[in-house]
């Protein structure tokens, strides 16, 4: 079944660590409606999440390069920042 671009699509996005502070409500888990299949980098730009803050990207449990990520219906995306410690 092919999806039309105007069919409602939804993705789930998890923001780990300090990435949640880029959300106005500081949520770790968001559900986002999409009008069509979209690049993850475009979604992050809309949400004002700097791609430079994202170290690991996982889509449906598979680690993928952020710049190559396209979001499909029902995808579960997890974003992780780089960790630092002392």
C-alpha cells in the first residue's frame, strides 16, 4: 500500500539526556505528525534541535547516520547526545 503525502503520518521521538531541553516543555518523548515522508534533519530543524548536539541516531532499534535518515510511518526514533564525564 502506497501512502499519499497528505495521509496522516506519525512518528515517535525520544530525546535522551540534555536533548530534551531543546523542547519547550522539556519532554523526553514526543509524537510528531508528518504530512509526508521526511528527512530527520528537516524534522530536527523544525523542532530547533541542533544536529551537532546529536551523537547517535536510532530508528526502530537500528543505529543509522543522522544525515541519511528518512522517517516512515510509525517509526520510533531515539536521539542520544555525546556523553562527557570527569
